[in-house]
């Protein structure tokens, strides 16, 4: 069975997926095994999505909010 799960939350996508396709402006910028995408992102946009995932062990920086 295949389910297409569309989200801006790459952390959630990683949690529920075996494969991840990252799309920016209607174009796929990266695709592959979920572990490979999260641990070794190649596209700048993928790295940005990963960096935007809140981490519970880091203090939030709200200076730019």
C-alpha cells in the first residue's frame, strides 16, 4: 500500500515515512530513503526544513520573531 502524505513538517514526514520526496516551488529537489534524507540532506531547502524542526532540548531563540 502506498499513501501520499503532504506536509511542511519534515519531522512528521520522517516519523511516518520510509521514503521522502522534498518539493520546492512545484519541483522535486530531493528524494530517497527517509534516513538518508534526514541524516545526509543534499539540497539547501531540505537542510532548511530540517533546521526548522523545533528541538525540545534547545532553548528557543525568539529574537527574530
